[in-house]
């Protein structure tokens, strides 16, 4: 009976993740979510407003003055009954995104959450401060406009096509030759994009992530884009708790000339992954040098720091969002092989 119940739970989990239960099932111990980190702040200078009530024919006064719970992370997890990895995995999304980065690909294939669960990891995914299900950030109570991601900007940032190749009409969009991103699913990617406040929420995200690390680690981290600096700084702060870091086209890195802890973090293996079409990308041309300097400093201190530009390894066509590309399982397979080589499995 217990075995049947576990099987039913795995089937329900498969349906929740959009995966055919005949193709994928897991012995899941528990799945759920929790908020972590944050603080309470008070405001007493805000105007009282009269607002309409949806579906009703009256209005009501809303007094926004009082206490606010802000700057927490939202954490979604799936824990296996018999994990085969030594450590849980935390997946950290990039700018203007949420944990949906890792769930399914825009064209409906299983994402990296499914892949690493199947490989035997307990998987934790975050919505960073002010994004998705994380709730309010203190920055949202301040003045100033958030960063709203446009389709044109996302197309360029993700390196899906050459300059000027985006078109409002999907039939007229032109990707790079050999690009692996599923062009027909770009509009789905845009539906996953969310506003953010950039550096205004960075310190709060780092602080809340520290609380998560204290709660569940030792662990391994995979981080994308602007999530990369959080993972790299976490390894510096907690070299005893972070057992490996995979940084996918990270937007920045610690400054080795100012970082006295380089000698400590050398015990943490690092893998840096970069996709294709980098030559004409002004953003990545700015991001890569400081990350390369950090990678070199780790290696110079005697640590493991591997720098992988995928085209140099025969893997071509990958974008900035390589976890969503049509060969995403090839990339996650490369990461898993690296984890195995560095002792992350039982």
C-alpha cells in the first residue's frame, strides 16, 4: 500500500511538472515551499486612498500606513526519499526572472528542476526578493520606476538573433544561424519575465539567501546571469557550506584584489559556462573580464576553477538562456558530469 501511495505521489508530481508519468517518476519524500529572510518595516507617511472593490459596486478606504513584511525569498523545494547526491541543489535565477527559469522550457520540455531531480538531487528554487511569489521588497515602497523587460531587449540580451532581428510578428523574427533557442516559444519566455529593481534589491536578496544557506546547506549552487554574483559571494562567505558553484554567464564576480577570502574559497570547485554568439554582445563583453579575473584568482590560489566556452567544446548555438535552449539536456548533462567528477554524488 505504501509503495502504491508513493507511486501515486510521483504521478501527481509528474503532472504538476508537465511530464508524462510513464516517462518520469520519482520517489518523492516531500514537496512544498516556504518564505525565508526579510524584515518588518513601518511606514506612517503614506496617504489614505479610496479604491474600488473588484466585482462590487462600492469603494473602500485603504490605509497603507503600518507594518510591512519585506525582503524575503520564496523557496520551492522537492525532497527525494532516497537522494543520490551528497548535497541538495539550489537554483538561482537571473534578472527579470523567477524560478520558472528552471521548471519547464518555454516550448514545454522538462527543465533543469526535473533533470536534477531525476539525477538524485533534492532541489530548491528561489524567487528572489521582490519577484514572483517572494512578496514585497522594501525597494517597492520607495520612489523610482522598476526595470520593465521589453521583448526587444530580452531578444538582444539573450542573444537569440543579430541586432535588429526581433519583430513583433513572430513569423518575421530571425535568429542567429544555428541558434538553439526555440524561436516559436519566445513569446512564452516573455510571459515569464517580471519587473525588477536591480541593485536596489540586491543586498536584500543576498541577505535572505544567506538565511537559506544557513538553513539547508551544505549544498551546491547553480546560478544564472545576475544570480551569479549571489552564488559566487556565497561561496566566499560560506566555503564550509557551499560545496560547488556552477555560474552560467554570471553578470559579475567578487574583486580578487579586494577579497581576502580567496584562499578559503579555493576549496569550493567552480564551473563557469558561456554560450555562443558572444563576439557582438556588449553586455557580456563587460561581464566576462571581471569574472575571468575571479576565475584566474581561484585557480592561482590552488582551487578548481573551470572556464568553459561551449563552442570551443563543440557545443554551438547556445544563448544566454542556455537552460531553455533545445539542447538544454546536453548542458545539464555537462554540469552533472562535472558534479560527478568533483564528488557531489554518493
